[in-house]
C-alpha cells in the first residue's frame, strides 16, 4: 500500500481506489516517509520501463505482508498482529 496510499485525496467510503491513487512523491517527501517514497518511485519507474519496452505489467499492492522476522526487533507488520 505504500505506493498508493500517500496523497492528499480524501478517503471516504464512496471512493474507489484505482490507478489514479498512486502516492505523491512530494507528499512523501514532506512527511519524510522515505520508505513510501522509495516504493512510489520504484513503481513509477517499473511502469515507465514497461511502457517503453512494450511489456505488459501488473503490480500488486498488498495491505500487509507477514512473514518470518529477519531482524532481532519487532517490525510494524508483526507488531500489528501481536497487538
């Protein structure tokens, strides 16, 4: 969701999130959300590359990914489950 959830659009129950909802790099920078910025820029570049090369592309933006911890500290996703 990092690539599609950081913008200044209103989130209401009647809004459908689609390809126009990509995160705004400027919003990410202002909020110092560097992970979200990197995901947004990577996604933009993947789409640009695919278009230039005539490649079909699909991106999946999962809300949460859970897996084994690779570090000694609790990460945000695992903390949500723990709590």
